[in-house]
């Protein structure tokens, strides 16, 4: 796979790539497809997990996977697996840079991927674009968040000042990076791209959903930061004709099931576990309201997915989702952890058909703002501006 004379080439570094991990891997995968659409060859260096191939070509992307230490689950990473990625991936990254002439490196996540991008860019004198995803600079639900850990905070600040360009996916991520690390370099906001997913529409009956019920739906990894406990507490306060669906898997699953049993709503709640992309969209399409209950969200890809099918959204107001949701226009915003407000806003939408319809139509329009080609061009324009 030597570089062709007329082909430009990019190295994407990210410790996660679908089906491994969450939204950050999905976003960088889509971005990589956007680079290909703009005439680039893309090599993507990520983590290996049992059942996955060490190398494969996916939609034109050369995906290289290296074994890391301590990765136990497909959907979530351990601290050991994250911190081992730069060390485990260095040899393969060095080899790829030695063999190919890259136009630039796109480093996804300052922690844990940042050190690898920094070292390779310095050794081979390649421009480095660093993409921040939110949780890599600020995560209020874990004691290991870089903004709380002195050593990680020093590392993040060092890396932010030694890349060529810093991209934040939202104003919230940018503001947190400035607040906690005060980098000397400018941070540019470029939202995550969205690629429409084509799926077969099915009836509620085919999904074992009841025709005479209203459904609120959430999606994401079942981790503390996603705040699904507040989704469940809100559901318990809603009328019996409202059911809930949560799509995803993770370490909080048993706690959430226990909470549902304690609140005596286990018969009104469906935890689907991991499902295919098509089935996820089928569930979304057959639901009434999307609820984002996250304590903090770097961006909120799931909101984009809800927008595609025209779902009205009730979302917390702490994170990148405030760049997507304008309160009263294309969704309703509430404070994190306030399950009573979730209940109130859901009731408002269910009782006000005109408002529900207005928000639905607005979301069907707004999703076009995240066109994959436009977002990719914003990345590539950074290099053009720098060269002019």
C-alpha cells in the first residue's frame, strides 16, 4: 500500500473504532469517510479486541488494530487499556509514518491518544490536528477526569500547546478546555459530522412495542455519565400509558434494572442491550420523544440520530448538546439530574401536539447542518489557511 503520487494521505489516531467504544469512535469513523470523499487515502490506527481483525479495509479506510492491555468490554474502556494505547500503538504508528508520506495526522482525544500523535508528528514533522471530544478534558462523573488529576492536567496542557490545530466539537468543550488548561493556541469549533442512515421502516408490532402506548427513548452506553437513572425515575412519574426504551449496554445495566424494579416499572421499561444500527433507528422511528438524560455530554450524536427521524428532544443543558438544541425551537432543555423536569417536559410535549409537531419539523431541517462533506472541508480548510 505505497502512496500513489497523486494521492494525499491521512493518519487518523483513535483508541476506539466501531464497534469498539462509543460516540467518539463513530464520529471519527464518519470523518475518515469524509476525508476519503475529498480524495484522501486514510489509515486508521486503533485498539484491537477479541473477535476483531488486526487489519481490514472498511469503506475504503485501512483499519489497523493493536493489542492493548486490560480491555475487558467492547463498549467501555478501562483506564489501563486507555493509557496503554499510545505505548502499544507506537511501533505500528512509527512503521506507518516511515512507509507513507502523510499530509497530516488527525489525533482523536487528547487523552489517551494525544501523546502518540504528538510524538509521531514531531519525529516525522507532520502537521497534527487534535480533535477534542469533551470527556478527554472534562468529565464530572469520574475522579480520573483530567481536570481533577494533577498529572493528567499537566499532560493535557502540554499537548494542547504543541499541536498545530485544536478542534473542539462544541462550545462547551472549547470553554472547558480554556477554563481548565488555558492553552495559548486558538481552539476552533467544528461540530461532529452526520451521515444519514438508511434503514427499513417496520411497525411497532415487529419490535414488540404496543400500539396504544406512548414511548420515550434514550440511547448510549450504560455508564454513570449518561444519567439513565434519571430517565427511569422520570418514567416512574409518568402515566402508565407511557413506556420507556433504553438502547445500549454497559456496567450500569444491573443497577438500572434494580432501580426499575424498586420503582415498580420494570414492565414499562425495555433495556434492549446492544442492537444493530438498523434496529436502533427502527426503535427511534417508532417512539414519541427522545430523552437525553446525561449529566454531561461532549456533543450528543444520539441527538443527531433522533433529529434524522424527526423526534422531539428533551435534553439536559450541560454539554455540547446546547449547540444542537435551542430551547423551545427544536427541543426542550432541563438541568442535569432533575428527573422531575424531565417528566414535566415530556408531559408538555405529549399534551401539546402543535409544539411537538413544530419541534419535529425543525429537527428534520436542522440535521442537514451537519453534512459530512461540509464538516470535512472545515478540517481541510485549516491546512489551506495555514499554507496561504
